[in-house]
């Protein structure tokens, strides 16, 4: 992963693609070093005998059964013609991240201690006191700007003051010792995620992937924080944590249109199948009263999830970042990466998020010197 810095170009960028092309990958040495440390710790963990032997056995079993899952896994990584050694190496890493961690607490002392040691050592090194201070400062900047953005919105005062109170209360969640942390039941939330909003605690969890933003730029992390802050009052959370009507219906309707990001609605068609299952009664009630929420049990993979909460969080992050003087073009460089989304994903495509939400914000366009000939539709509060 790299930090992105703008190269001097005489032609103003017109689209997200143009903007992404002007960003030159250039690693930020400090964060890149920590990322290397993390990668080598992960490798070490994946090669630990209790993890590696289970991984190798699983691989042999899946290959001899010609499992479609493993063939697909190889295809996605171009491993069909790779030397066997490379396949084993890549599989061990994948197995370590995906399967070994999720077994915690496994009850097998050796495996549990290996997992604890791996996660604690990464946490202590990557998030030492100095790095925590840097990240906390970026978060504080994001939160202050978020407060300013909300103060500027012309929305009912009752809604505004509820949002402001909740935002001011948001803090970061740092892991101390893994075994007693809230990550103990979901170690992958620490290893495979960056920043993630937890509505129950009103906290933003910090995971290892936070490094990916930092390697690009501090503004990239600041924007990611603003997106998470947006989740504290998005269309899904509103019903559970606020009283009164959602004050951003105009924005929501606009984000649904194809001239904007075209946020897809949750597909409730398959819900009929669940209607006579008593164990689903509560989920059905939640889904009905929160039409833009995606919950653990619905929609299942392949069925369209609602894209409004993610689109709204991006929209809010754009509003927050538009208040920054001197905006880095890399402020959302992570979205320059083309990522294959799973069918029914709750996210619009990366390029659309960048183009139709962030780069639709008039002040951001001006700050980044985007040409005005192809301006996408901007969704405003009014
Ligand atoms: Zn999000």
C-alpha cells in the first residue's frame, strides 16, 4: 500500500478516474514500515505449527475433493499456474485470517495463546502511545469539523441538537489486552477492518487496516473518520437513537437517483419466505420499522442490501471535508482502488462513491480543481 501524492499536471481532472491517475503511489515511510511489520507478524502467525498444519490439511482435503470454493479462491488469485509452494503460502495466510482467528477462543491452549500473542504484539507495536496520539488528533479534527458541518445544516433545531450531542460523545475504542477486549469475540474486526462505528457504545473501533488510510494521507483517515461519524445518525440508526423525523429525507431521495450515486433499496422480495417462521418475527419487525437497515440475518448473501446508509455516510463525509482549507487530493484515495463487490453489497462501487458523492460536493470540486464540464449531481440539505 502506498501514500498518494498529487503530481503536477496542467490539465484539470474531470472525472474521478482522472483524479486517481494524478495520484502517484508514494509510501509514507513510517506507516508503511508498520504495515510491513504487521504483514510479517501475520506470516509468522500463519506459519505457526498449529495454524499451518490445520491449513495444510484443509487445503489437501479441498483440493482432492475438487471443491468449487477452493478452485474459485485459486482463480481469483491467479494461482492455477503458480508453483505449489506459492499456493501453500497464500493459502496459509488466507486460512490464518479467515478461519484460524475466528476459532478464538478455541479451547486449545496452544492455538489460543498463539492468537493472543499475535494480536497483542501487533496492537502494541502499531498502536503505541505516539501513533495513538497522532490518530487521536486526526479524529479530533474530523469530529470538530463534523460538529461545524451539522451546525451549518438548516434542519429542525431538535434534530440538530440531538445529532450534535451524539457526535460530541463519540470516542475512539482502543484495544488494551486482546483477551479482555471487545474484539475477543470477533478478532477479525481488529485484524481485517480499519475504522468502524459501533452504535451501541457510540465508539469508533480502531483496527489494523487504519494503516491503509494513513499510508495514503492523514486526510484520507480524516475522511474515513467523518464517514464513520456519519453512521451515528444515518437513515438506519435514526429510528433507534433519535426522536422525530429523519431530517435528511431530501438528501436521501437525491442519493437514490441515477444522476447521483443511485443508492439501491433493500430487496424485500425474498422476505415472504420468512414470514411464517416464528424465530424470524423479531427480525421482520425490525426490518419493517427500519426500511433502510441491513441486519445480521437479512438480506442474505446475494440479495440486495440497502445502500442508503453507506451513501449517506459518504455524503456527510464530503460535507465535513468541504470545510477543510487545503484539501489533499488523496482525501479518499482508498476509493481509487477498483474492488469487486459481492452481489447485493451495501456499498455502491468505489468509483461511483468517489465520483458521484465526494466529487459532486461543490467546494471539494473547487478545492481539487476539478473541471466543471461534467459536474455530477450534488445532493444538498435544502
Ligand atoms: Zn460505512
